[in-house]
C-alpha cells in the first residue's frame, strides 16, 4: 500500500531509547491504591461497595452511570478503607487474589455478548480520552465501517508503551484487532506504525501469517513524523481518506484503536480479566531504571517512580503523557489511571521552562507545521481577544492540540495554551446556553402536554354531548365548515409529524458527532414535538368523530 501525506508536522527529538532497551516488566504490587471514579469520558462511575468491604482483584467496586461511562474494578485484593465523591481507596492484603469473569470464545459468542463483556470489564480507550470501548464498537449501527486502523504510530517523544506491547504480545494484539473488527464489521485491518520501531515491526511480521482471518491484515510502515499518531493524520497517511471538519473517522468508514486497547479487549473476553492494569512508560533522566511496566491502576506516581530509582535531588517535574501534549503533575500523590500511558521524571536541563514570551513576528512558521491546516496565528489573536464567534468560524475545535505550532514559534508564544483556554471558555458558554434552552423547552413541553390533555378532554366532552343530544338535519352549508377544519387539522398533524422526524434526526446526529455529551435539551425538544403530535392527532380524531355524527341522520 502506498503512503499518503498529511500537511505540516515536525521532527522533535525522539528520546525513546532510555525506555525501549529493556523488556516489559511488572511493577511491584502497591500497598494502597486510590481509584478515581472518573477515569474515562462521560459520567463518573457510582460506588457499589461500602467501607470495610473485602474485595478481590477484579471485583466490581463502582458501576457505570449512564450510557457514556465505565464501571470500575478493584486492582488489588484487600479492604476498602475510604470512599469519597471522587475516588475509592483500597488497602492491599498482599495476597493478590483474583475474581475473573467466565472466559468467552469471541469467534462463537454473539455480538451482544461480546459488547456486554467489554462493558462489564470497564474497558476504555488506553491511548486517548478514555472513551468506553463498548460504545465505540457499536459504531457500525450508524456507519458502514470497512477498515479498522490500528494506531501503532506512537509519535510522541519518550513514549514507548505501544512499542513494547507489540514486541511482547504481537499475536494477542492482532487477535484483539480481529475481535473488534468482527464487532464493527470491518473487512480489513490496517496497522500504521512508524519506522523507528524495527523490533515491533519484526514481531508483527512474524505474527501476521497466522492472524489473517476473518479480516485481512495489512502492515503499513510510515515515516517517523510528529503527529502521525493523530487519528485524522494516520487515516490520511495509510488510507488517503480525509475526515471532514467536525466529523469522526466513522464518517469515512474507519475505526481507530491503539494496541493497548486491543490487548485489553482480548484479555477481557478470552481471559475474563477486567481492566485493572496497563502498560506505562517510566522514563526521564531523574530515574535510574527507566522502562515499560505493567502497573496496577490506582498506584501512586510517587511509589511507582520510587520503584524505578527516582532521584529527588535531580527531579524538576513529572509529566503525565508526552512532552508535546502531556500535563505536568502538581503532586506525586496522583494515581495511575486507565489513560496514563507515560510518566516522565525530567531534570531541569532535560525539559527546561519555556523562555519568556515575545510578540508575534508574523513569520508564518506555525501555519506551515499545523497538521490540521488551521491558521494558528489568527486563532492566537482571536483567542486572546475572546472573539469566540470568529474562533468557531476558523474551526478552533479541529485543533488537536499537538503543540507543533508552539514548538516552532520563535517568539515562544504558548499557542496551545491559548487554544485550550478558548475551547474551555466556549464550552462553558455552550453549557450555559444549553441550560437556558433546556429550561425553555421544558416549559414548551409542559405547554404541549397541557394542550394535548385539553384536546383529549374536549374530545370526551363532545362525545358525551353527541350521545345525549338528538342529531338534527344539516344543510349543505353546515358541512363545509367541518371540511375546512379537517383540512387545517390534517395540515397541523403533518407538520407535527415532520417536527418529530426532524427532532429525531438532530438528536441522532448530535449523538454521533459528540457521544461524550448529554443531550437533555435535544431530548426535551423531541419529547415536546411528540406531545404536539399527540395533541394534533387528538384534535383531528375529535373533529372527524364530530363530522361523522353530524352526517348521521
């Protein structure tokens, strides 16, 4: 397959060698874990255990809340010692006793059974925002998916978790890909991997001949260029398909997953193992034994780094994620979560603070490296001016916050920080607007319900009157008015049906574009349209009955 090109991109120092030279290892079992209730996109999980309860590894400790959410399981065996609004703490007994789910044969099990297993295992995406995997696997219900893209690019500097995952478990990752391909209906699996991972590429090439059924698998080696691991960029690179602005990969017939998620999916189905651990890259010049480790969720960053030889005297900062898109930690008491793929314990010389910002010189370097083909310079100006309408016109939300523009800026302007703040401000405004609209539509829904009830009462009253009164002979002129009334009511009924269909379409489209959000306002609009339709149908039915009674001699 030929490789295609996405615009922009940069070539930052890779700095992967410190963590990819040793084999995949297992971190020490933590004495205490703190498991946040929100480790995923959507609503936080709801605790279903009490303080003092004994749990095993894999015991359900929190249930998902709503459709966009994920359950949570104990990552150590022991005793629940604390439950707060945000987390559950478990003290380990050191025994590491497991509670697994029954194993399933993904080739024979029904899709519904497999989806339920992915859901009950708490599986979320391990390489991005932590979107629940069972929902992503159902995308074929609304889109025709022909290709599953395995995102093995891992373009961010320092991070080597996917690299070591593929070296250590190539056959299992491919089997997990076949599992997800079956659920989404993909006939082809394309693995996109950068050419700086020769050992992982070799491992995949050896495993591929035995993994070509039911979907055909193609390995596509691409050049090392940041940010080739972005969904849109990788899809363009390996398939030459352009995901539309504001759209999803599913809009162009593709679904993306990273190797860690595929491995966890297979473990959940084949081995009955809930998501209680993940592979984390531990690196940086402030640790003496960097590498990749299986880490139990909820392990504190402090204890984890201590286990790999943290040198506190040299430590400047710890970044979760990579240096381009990661976030510095305010405290090392932070726990490892489902989306923690890398921890960088950096020295001051390794990742020094950015120089003082200078005014923009309008050089255009930021625009030339933007992989989303945006106008970073203009976005910067309008973001600081808080001109939100113009920002949306300039497609601010297409920005993937890769940091390429900030990396090349000679004035050291924190462009991505400006964009993040602008996005947050716009989202807050949208939430406030949605609340106002929701209140308005609740009122309209009530008015529609009252109108429907009034129409039903009128219909019953007229029916009783028709039974008690003796029908009289009507003239030809008396018949015209009901005909006109019936025609108007039929038009009103047709309009109400159209409003219901439109509300259903708007709600479905919104859910596809942003499944992370709740759509109470749109659901209220749909309910209002449905109530209006019921009222229109009740009035039409009543008018028809009256017309029949008047025509009866």
